[in-house]
């Protein structure tokens, strides 16, 4: 057994030295720095551990900066204020559905129609990007130029490029590549797409038409049931007549390919489209329709049930010449307002849906129970009652 120097352990002087060591104050800054960075007296293992930690923290910071810039940091010219500030006329003084008057040459010569000039308020924006075909506004929530990919570009180019054609996950608002715009008119059905990322811009405000609180969503529709979409050559107002959710993938069963219906060559095409749109709408508004009306379809992603291929769609009909734009909102009907709990909202007493969804949704969210059947007034669409009776059209889905 080794000798123990009892005097060293118990003498007053030894105790005093030990106490001084305990009472010695350590600089907190030095303690932190020496704990993070290699320091004099560290073992090889300590140095290695600290270097690995510092490298990991550097990587985390760099990734955080890149992610923030990717989603939030563009974004000169991409917000709703200032950059897109165009001088819009008072809506009460503008005629919204006109065609340029014919100008006829001398008798016997063919009729010549002069194209109208570009609206002054859009000239400067068009000069910055000549892919611009119009401007959309649901003021103050949405105010953006509408771009359109050109022939040599992918159809989804503006899904990840902004107005300045710089790559960004925000993308910008863009019209279907195959819609045809001209100084003399616009497509039968203008289809416009936009993201709704966490940046809260682009088409994110459209989600207010499908808010988790049904009363809030319905009030938003009442307050914002008019959409303005101007082409470069003429203004236009549209009345919303349908808000619905749809899948764009047939793996969920039969689906309604709304994004493909850009024109209505025949009355049958028009009737099929508006019937599907109205069957799916969670609201009824007093908008009447007839073949020849110009439609506007807005489409954005909808992740409310976790499906990446679901869309929220708003469809509106262009205000006709000399027609009053604003509607009597007391005549609006909310199919999800049936004085029940949220789990019963939009359903009949036996649990079927009052508006059409799609098979995958019924199986996932409604115990397999499908659509209860059409309950909107088909006389709202001129000639539709006779057409339905003649064709027996039931549409896609169930």
C-alpha cells in the first residue's frame, strides 16, 4: 500500500490552495470560445470533435440562408405594391365588354378593321417583358401582370421564373401557353395559373375562397366576387360563378380535366364544361350563362388534404355589354352552411356530398360516400335543360 502524505492532504496551507483554485473566476467569453473552438491544451479527440461541430454549424447556416433566399428573398418587383402600381380607371366609368368598331373603305372595297392601340397603363410593363398578355386584379389581394410562355418555351416556364425571367420558386402569374390573345379579343376560356407558397403572394389569396372557416370563406366570396382581367388592349370584368376543388391526376379515379378546356368549338363543349364546373361548386351565385360567353379560370395548388395534385379552381363569366357587374350577395348560397358541425358541412343527412368532388377524396375523407346529385338551377344556363334531357349527361366522377 503506497504511503500517503497526510500532512499534504490535511494541512491548513494545502486546504487554502485548493480553495483558491475553486474560487478562481473563469471569463464566460473565454469559456464559450474555448468550448467551441480548438484551444491550447485540448486533446486530439477534442480538436476533432470541435472541428466537426463547427463544420456542421456552418453547413446549417448556409442552408438556412439559401432556403430563405429561395422562398422569400427575391424579390424586387414581386410584391403587391409599388412596382406593379398601374393607373387603373374608376371601374364605374369603364365599359368592360366592347369590340373595336369596323372601319369600312369606299363602297365595294373589303371591310377593314383597325386593331386598337395598347392600353397606356400597360405599355411600360410590356416593354420590360413582351411575354405579358394582360393584368389580373382582385384588389387589394392580387395585382399582377399575366405572362404567357412563348412557342419555344416550356408550358410551365413561369411556374419557376419571375417577371424578369429570373429563376425562382415563386414563379409568377401566367396564362395557359395555348390560349390565344389578340388585339381583337381573348380566348373562350382564359386559364391562368399561379403558386400559393408561404411567401403569401401570387395566388395564395385565392385560398380565402376555401378557408377552413366556412363562414369566413363565404364572406370573402361575397366581398370579392368580381375579378378584373385586362388584356393589353381592353379591360374586362368577370363574375365568379364557381369555386371548386379538383384533382389533376386520374389515379384518384375519374377526374375533370378543366385545365384542357381552352375553347368551346360547339355548344356541346360549352354545356359539358359549365355543367361540370357548377356540379362541383361549393357556392351558388346568381350568374346566368349562355353559349358565347367568355370565361376566366384561375387555378392554384390546394394542399388542404395533403394531396400534391389537387387544385383550387375559381371560374367566372365575363360581364356582358351594359350589364351591371356587382351582384346581389343575398342570393348567394353556401352549400357548406347547413347548420351542422364541420364534419357534416356540405353533406346531406345521409352523409353524401352536396357538391361533386372525386373518388379518391370520397374514399379518404367521406367514408366512400359520393355526390348526392345536382341541386343547382339548370335554367341558369340558357338551353341547358333541353340539352341535359336530350343527352342524359352526368359528367365525370360521381
